[in-house]
C-alpha cells in the first residue's frame, strides 16, 4: 500500500464527508484542513494496528480496513465540529464575564462613561475591572 494511495483515499473520504454534510467542498476552509489531518492520523493508526494474519477484518485487506477506520474518525470529527452544543467555559472566565456585564450595566445607569456613546466600549469596561486590553 503506497503513501500516495493513502493520501488519495483520505482526500476522497474528506470530500465525500463535506459533500454529504455541507453540500459543497471548500478545500480552502479550515474544516477541510482539519478533516484531512484527522484522516491522515487515522490512516497512520490503521497502518500501526493492522495485522494481515488477523481474520477479524473483512475481505479487502488493508485498503478496506483503512477506509473503515478513516471514515469512522472523520464522522466522529464532523459530528464534534458541526454540533451546536454550547461550549463550557471555566468558572473563572464565567466570573469575569459576569463582572464585566455588571460593570457595563452600572456604567450605563450612572452615566459614568468617557465619550458620548450610550454604551461603554470593551476598553472602558476592561479598564474599569483592571483587565489589560
């Protein structure tokens, strides 16, 4: 099995996944690059774990085994990247965001802002809570 055929396999599978999930293939997108990297890692893992003498693989040899492993990894990565699940933030970050909201609200109510804007800028709020910008 050659490296070039492995690279072609990864690229073909990535394009198929993007076509299925997004309807288009934008090879300049960061998702495309990420998926190619994931596919190449899965290919290397398949090369490392494949045993020709193991009868647990279906007919088709290494190419079929690698394709299944790569496809599985790509599907897993796409579902992780395209999901709309909220991202959890550390408590310290949540506390800073809440403090910034409170300070901004207080600045609006008291009119304690520099300049003419009705809402404080990020820089004004950051300065008030002593966070460098």
